[in-house]
C-alpha cells in the first residue's frame, strides 16, 4: 500500500472516528441550535426546531448529558442557551446546571416548537431562534456535525461550499475488506497509534458504567452475576460486559465523551471495547491493539458506507461484525478468517432493527458482541455460512453490499412503520 493510499485511509478514519458527548442525534440538534443562537447574538426567548424522521426516531428516548431529561426538545434548548458550536459533537461539554435549568424551564413554557421537517433527507435539522423582533436560523444536513447554512433575520450569512460539503464524492470508495486488512497489518505504527485514544476514552466510560447503575444496567448486571459465579468470567462475557456497560452509561446521559464511529457513539463503543477486552485478556501490547482497532473501525466505516448514516438497520450489528474482525487479528487470523467472520454475522443477525436510541441499545450491543465473538470463533475453526444461503455471498464485497441494500433500500418501509408505532403510542 502506498503512502498516499494510507493517508486516504487515515483521513477517512479521522473524519469518522471522533469524540462525542451524548447520543449523536440529540447532540446534532444541540449543535445546530447553538450555532443559530451564536448567530442571533442574544439569549433566545423561543425556538422552532424541524428535524427529519430518522433524527426524531433516534432522539426521542435518550437522555441528554447535563440536563437530566430526554428528547430533542431539551437538547435544542440546552444547545441554544449553553452550547458551543466550536466543540462539535461535544458542544454541551461546558453546560452548567444553571443553564440546564434554564433549558428545562424553556421547555416547560412550551417555548420549543419541535416538529418534522418537510424533507426527505435521513439526517436533517433546521433550528430558528427568536429574541424580540430578531431571529437566526442554522441548518444541519447529511452528517451529525455538518452545518450547511446560517441566516440572520432572513439574510444568508454562511453557506458551506458545495465542493467542501461533498469532497471526494466523485472518487471511488477506497475501502475494501482486503485493503483494510493490508493497511491494518502493514501501516507504520507511528501513523496509526492515535487510535489508542479510542481505547482509553471508551474504556473509561465502560468502567463508569460498571461503577454505578445507568439505564438498564446490562453490563453491571453481568458483573454482579460473574461475582456470584452464575456467569463465567470468560472472554466473551468480559467483552460483552465492558461494551454493554459503556452503552448503559452513554444512553443514560453520562457527562463523559466516547469515541464514535460513523456518527454513532454506540458503534464507536462496540467497535472498540470487545477488541480492548480481548487484548487485555491476551495481554497484547499497544501495537497489536492499535492494528486490531484499525481493522475494526475501518471495517465498520466500510459497511456503514453501504448502509447510510441512519436506517431501520441496527448499527450495533455492523460494529459487532467489525470488532469481531479486529478480534480475529488479535487471535492470529488472516483475511480469510475475517471474510468468514463477516459472512457468519450477515447470516446470523443481519435483521436486527433500529427503533431509536434508548436504554435498551445496551441489550442490542450485548447481543451484537456475543454474536460477533461466536462468528469469529467459528471462522477461526474454518466454518462459515455458505455463499448460497440467504443474502450471504461468496464474494465478500458483494456480501457487504447485500447487507447495505437490505438496510438502506429493503428496510425503508420498516423504518416508516417503526416511527409510526413510536409516535402513536398511547
């Protein structure tokens, strides 16, 4: 692999693997609101928040860090009153309790009008803030931190250049599983060691999730059952426990950032913690861990490219597949073992749905991690789901594309039904 090709891989990874505080859908709304309020230059008195259906689905049932509340309304208010757009997906990092109280008060006074945007885009937010006779609007589109346009009193004051917003769209997609394996195993360690920050950051959140009761407490429950000798303290249980504990804490709004992947904190956690758990148990050095994390995070980015940012397909399954490939590398596996791992996952849990971000995401994360470890152990024994079964294919890139087609095209109607069920509960 040439140095230029390595640079492109690293650039893509640094774009998609970034710190995020809180669930990225509410944080996207908070970010958009903070940018609108900054343009207004005054404390907003009321606000109008229009979001896409998928953004609404993924923000209805998750706690917003620093607020003690859940939902997009409080996220918007917190972002407008105390957010900093320069911090990106960590925009609520400096939120004070006084500002959080003001955000809750704004919501209680019905000063936040939240509704669906008249847009077909999967990830879209338009926030307008008002103070007296003045107003300002910010638009976010395409990705969780992509502010595209800003207006002050109806006059456009900022527009992201189209070439910048769509940089590289005409270039062929650079990733393949074979290319990722080549990069992860041959890139100079000094070029890739930065990925170890994902291990440090996400492990801190996992350990916090084991210390206190967050959400469903999936990871903490597993830890308790291990201490009672009901569950075995083996590698699969250890990996599942750590990963679920981090998801528990994050979904409950813990004020700690995680390293995300493809716009999702839970995917970042699931790409990272099973690999970290395996490295800890095997006493691997930092270089082996860094290479395995590169394998995992880039594989997740590759699969998500085919699925899209938001869909009815659960991203935990993608990240569980990716982390299993990273574990294969730690276990001494090669490219063929990783191909078998992917086929085993596609043949097993490819139908897991996403019905919004919420506490039970920790359960789905746990399921994905367990299935991923089962997939890789079968793969290392030479066993795989045959390419003539279901949506699995002997060509690994076709297999990944089939999964993407299922989630992005085949599950569109499922996405509508899921949202309709969520919006019309009594």
